[in-house]
C-alpha cells in the first residue's frame, strides 16, 4: 500500500468520524468533491503545505471543529507511513 493510499484512508476515516460527507469537506476546504474523492483514494498527490492550508480553511469554517480538526490532520500527515 502506497503512502498516498494510506494518507487518503486516514483522511477519509477522520472525515467520517467527524460526520462529514465528501461534499461537506469539499465545501469547507474550498475543493471540488471529486478532488476529495481522488485524494481519499490515493489518486491525487497534494503537497503537505496545500493539504494543511486546505484543512485550516475547513477548520476555520466548521463550527465545533476549530483547532482540533487542523491538529488531527497535521498529526495524520506526520504519521502517514
């Protein structure tokens, strides 16, 4: 299993645990839903900087997510192996 696939699975898992659909996350991160799908399936390589920036935008828009969501995404990026 590639790192991209593992990272995508972790993003999908965290999204689902937050009760978000791909459409919800796409709206929060200012991304297209199909792009979120491609990331979660390990088909798109997004730079770590771009990924963090997108999810910081998402955490800023999502009520109740705030710092926790950004922190969790940063942690999964750092531990994706």
